[in-house]
C-alpha cells in the first residue's frame, strides 16, 4: 500500500476543521448552514435554486477514482489475505493451498463486489450476494469459526476503505468532497454482506451438524453388534473418521448429554445412544482423550475395557453405561474404570441378592445403632485392615472404646469381626448400603 496521508488518519477521512461543513440535499441546495428558521414552522427559508459545482461532477470523478483502484486489485487482495493469515486464527489454520486457491480468488471477487457497490451506491446486487453466501458456506465446511469469518469481512472492508481514502487524498478536490457519500455506501455494503454471510454460514453449519451426527449414529450402530468391516469403513470414511483397531468406550450416566463439540481434538467421536452420550475412543490415545472429555462433559464418565471394534462394541457400550450409572449413584466424579467398581458391578447384577445381603448382615445393626457410632467403627475397622489403633486415631477415641464397640457389634448385629466370612459379608453389605440400588428407586 502507498503511504497513508493525513486525510486517511482523520475521522472517516473527513478533515477536522472548526469551520461548519456544508452539505447538500438531493437537488444540490445547501442546508444546515446557519439559516434562521421561520418562526412557528421549524422550517428553513427556501433558498434560491442554484447548482453546486459537484452537482454534475460525481459520476466522472467516481469513475476516475475507481479506475485507479481497479488497477490495484491484486495488490489490495494480497494485503487482505496476508492480514487474514497473520491476524485471524481460523484462517491461519487453513492449509496454504486453500489460502492460495480458494481464499485469495474469493477475496479478489469480494473486493470487486465492494468497489462496484460503493461506486454504484448502496449494497451488493442479489447475484453478488449469492457469491458471498457460497463462500460463507464453504468456510463453514472448512471449519472456520463464524466470528473469524465476520472478522475477515470487516478487516477486508477496512483495508479496501483505507485504499479508497489514500486514492482520494491523491485526487481532486471534487473527489475529496465525496468522502461522506462514499462512507455511507461502505456501511450499507457491510450491513448487507454481514447479514448474508451469517445466514449462509449458519444454514450450512446446521446442515453439517445434522449430517455429522447422523453419520456418526449410523457408524456407531454398525459397530455395536457383528459389524461388517466394509460397511463400517465406508460409514467411517463418510463421517470423516479413521477407525482404530481397538476402541475404548466411555459413557455418561443415563439422561446426561455432553456438548456437541466435546470430541473436538479427541482421538475418537461422540454419539448419542439411547438417551446418553457415548464416546468411541482410540485405545492408543485414550488417556489424554479421557481427560479432555471429562473436562468438557463433566462426570462421572464410565469407561470400558479395550475391545477390537471388529468383535462388536455392544458389550463395551453396555459396560461403560453400567459403570457410569453406578458411579453417578455413588456420587463419584471423573473417569471411572471397570476395575474401580468390581464389587458394585457384582451387586448390580442381582439387586435383590444385594438387598437380601444388606438385610441379613447390617439392617438389624443399623436399626439399633441410633447414634451411628457402631456402623462408623465397623467401616473404619474393615477399611484399616482390622488395626484398632488406626481406628482409634481416626475416630479420636481410645483403643479400648474401639474394642468395646466391636463387641457391641457382635451382640447387637450378630457380626463377629474375628471371622473372615463375617468380615467379607460385612464389607459387601456396606457396599450394598452405599449402592443406589438399595434406595427407594431400586
């Protein structure tokens, strides 16, 4: 670009002076120049008709101005694309060939539309807006955020307007008098283009989201039971997914759905299955992927064992879903793996047996232990590995008190903590007590 003049540094290119700036109405007569208003009418006196020197000049002056700008189309386009690449993340992430073979020619065409609209006065024509809409839809497919796309249009318009001001500064006085009119045309252009860009982008994005979700749902259902390798790979390719050999499934509790972008940057994909969000993760990179999913989707997140997808992922989905529901009932957080809840999974396989276990080993003790001291002492004793000194320290009581309470547990609840079988059943019963299947909703 050429060196900017002081004209380009002024407000909208209008020189700042203390003198009143005259303007003209549609037939060339001045108004707002200090005329006194007719008393009681709030109207200025009708001046004598006279032709302003610019009344017949604008068309010729505009043509001369834009002929000079047309000669700089390539240089201005290059400045715009370079600005996009350096300043706008969504464009900086595009491959170089996309910038050269797509963004650059589209930017040049948009620049031609801009100059034509400003020269003509008003916004772009309908046919020109179709070009704008098509490029906006393409940016949606390329993954450029809408905010970055609108930023690019504003930045491109600003660069082009600066070029207009620089050319006017080197032009005639008649051209300099056109700044106010041209500025209003620029605003009209930007308003029309911004609306068209946003509408086209959102329309394409909504269709993309639907196609993406449907394609992933089809792929997930193919993988659940006895998948056909050819069809699975075809569906994966259509959905833009590379299927790893082995998959680890992670699921949210029933009724919980993760944000649709929770799998961005994750080695895997997200799909809704039977009222819950399920992630199919590449087993090779599941650890960092799980951390991202937990951060974005919250928890708890049930995680299955690793399984080859060719064997069918239905069992893995069922296991991850079961673990997620168990973890939610136990109020756990984060990623919960199958091995973390082995006992709870056994209990959940037969809820009635879990309830009978609780009733036979803990219910009587719980009913008679009104203070809760006996149950707390039993839990701490079993968790400490039957070390009374550790229990006493944890409960802030004397070891003799712990011994007394253990004897009361035998008398009241029928549990002999010296018996390995009684200790094992007590531990299971305590797990069953904590387990949500023993609540009223079981």
